[in-house]
C-alpha cells in the first residue's frame, strides 16, 4: 500500500516541491524516514506515532517507510509532521488517497494530535496557488495563507478536524485575512516635530526617505541621532501591494509574521552592536534570513556603528550594492532579498566629545582618528549622505517643534511618485547605466561636479551616488527634469567631511 502527499522544502524565499511517499509492507516491523532528513524531520515519526495514538489509531504491525523525494534535497524543520501523518492515514485507507494528493500540506504535530504553527506558510500558499493545488496548514497560519490569492485552504487546529473534514463529517471554513495593524503590531513611531533643532539633519533625513538612500549621522551623545532614525519610518510611504507580499514572505520564513497578518508598514530593524555575522546577514543551522533581509523594503538602523565587529560591517558591502544576500554552505546556497536603507549613527570618538574643548578627553584628536578608522573606506563609500549632528542648544530645546511627519511624508511620497513614473524604481536603486539618461546636467553643472569630484577624490561609486542624491533633491523641489546648481551643491555637501 502506497500513498502520496505534497509538501515543500525552503531554499531561501524559493520553494521546492517535495513528494511524501508512504509505503506499508510486510516484513520487519518498523517506522523509517528516508530522504536526507535533519534531526527535526527524523523525530517526526515519534510525534506522528503519538498523535495517531491520541486519536485511538495504532500503526499496523508491518514495515512503514516514508520517502521524502527528491532524496538529494535537504529537508529541515518540523513542518513535515503533518504531511507524513496524512500520508500514513491514507496508506491505512483512513483518508481518501486521491483527495490528499491535491493538497500541499505543512504543519507540526503535538503529542495530543494538535497542529502547531510553522514558518513559511505564505510562500507555501503562493506555491500551491501557482500549481493549482489546495493547502492544509495550521489554524494559526490560516489568515497568513489567504494572502496568496484564491485557493482552497484547510486550516485545522488538530489532526481529527482534518480527518473529519476529508470524510465530510465536519466542514472547516476558509480563514479570513488579517492585517498586522489590526492586531496592534505597527509599533510606536515618534513624530518628526518632537525633534528640536537639527534642521540640517532633518533635511538630510527627508532626502534619505525620498530617494531610498543610506545615511550616516555623526555627533556627540544626546544630540538626537537615534531619535531622528526612529522618525524615519513615519515619513516613508506605505508598502505597495507587491512590496508587502515580498516583505511578508521573508518574515513568514523567519517566523516573525505576527498572527498571520500581511505586513503593511515598512520594517524597521535596529539590532544591538553585539549582533553576530549570521544574525545580521543570515545563516545558522537552517539558514534563516538575517536582519538585513528582515529590513527588506524598510530601514536597518545600526547605532554605535564602530562598535560592530569589523567583519560583520564589511559583510554589508555586497548587499548594499546588489540588494540581496547569498548565504553559501558546502551543500547548498540560499539567496534572500535585502534591498534596505542603511541608517547608521556614531560618536566622533570613544568619549564622544571630540572637538569640544571643555569635554574632550586627553587623547584627542588621536582617539577620534583611531575610532573613526574602524570604518573602512569601501563601506563609507556606499553611504550616500554623511551628516554631522551637533549638540542641541538649550534655546533649541525650549523652542517649538518644526514640521510634523505628515507634512514631510507628503513631499516624500510625491518625490517617490515622480521616480516611479520616470524610471520604475527609487533613485538609490538606479543602475549606473541609467544615470546618464535620468540625470540631465548642463555644462555648468557638469563642470561643478567634475571639479568637486577631483578635489574630494571621489571614487566612481561615490560620483554616481552624488548624482543619485542630486536627482532626489531635484525631485523633492519639483524639478523632475534638469538638475540645478543648488541641487548638485547640496548633494556634494553630504560627502565632504569624510573625504578631507
């Protein structure tokens, strides 16, 4: 007796189909799972055995073999429990074999036959919809699966419900879609009007949001760098439907998608400076997405930038250029998207008060040189706006706040609309070959850029990034055509202090 059930294996955000074949044959009594299972998959037989026992079903006193095909594909995770259990029930003629074969199944079993939530239900549902299959998943993940489109979804809380549903004695209704905000997961985002003073830094933050650029803020402790960064999500436009689906798929794989809802706000990730390389870039035993992928289409804020390990920071260089991260292992490679905005903050030196005669330490200016040397030239070259954030004066603290996030967000949204209409992507994502057609320069502006590039020793990468920033400044000013002299001068001012 042989039965078959469809399930999946994850290769990054890609989904590979897996065929679960269950055979009951005469011979030595046993329960074997083959097909490169990891420890969690190998332990599935014990959970399946206990779950069936909880339903009052005993395994036959025969040889039971479960094959996970293709055999050369790594199978990791506990989501194989449910397809194996359904395959066993079909092989025992308890469930109809022909109906089970039309479903993609995933879910973890508890010892009392309950079905626990697993990661990756949204990508699995999209795979099922694309192959004209239905889906069986845990009840807690049902609303997550509904975002894949119009497909038949059976979301059950325990194994008995699935058996009854397949036999027609119980009907499980299709789950309803939910948004993350409906569950109160959007989080608190401070308003930009709460930031007193720092008008130049606010201006740089607006440019950063409008063009999707990277930014580094340097200033003494308490000058408002972290608060400025936390205000950024409040001035960014909402995710488009396509972006929301991409972001939700990544968070689904990581198991961080709250209550099965679709992500509607841009992610904001702020890992501690002790974060390891796999935590930031991605990796681990099961190659999970790291912070840069969880910040896809959103913001990655790295506070106290020089305190991060040197190797961890250098690993950011490739994702900042390509918008994706490749995690390589001996037996397989996994690629995750990582198109994020890097917002970083740092003190000018270890004591934090370099340049303040009354507060700087006795090692100045050497302490500042050594501290800033922790950041490599290639990494700084990939940061579009490098801004000084000086200490806030008492008069600024007692003054009224400036513009609120809503006003700035309106200008940012308009600038992004201009970019989408013109080139279909943000200015920061423009490839070098498109810059000449998008960044129209007069001979005077071109001469200004060339002279500044020579004096500041700008690399080719930095030259192109200045062009992208100037393009964004012009878009914010409502000039989608030619870039003006004041636009180029402002763009150049955001690179000067790190190249003196």
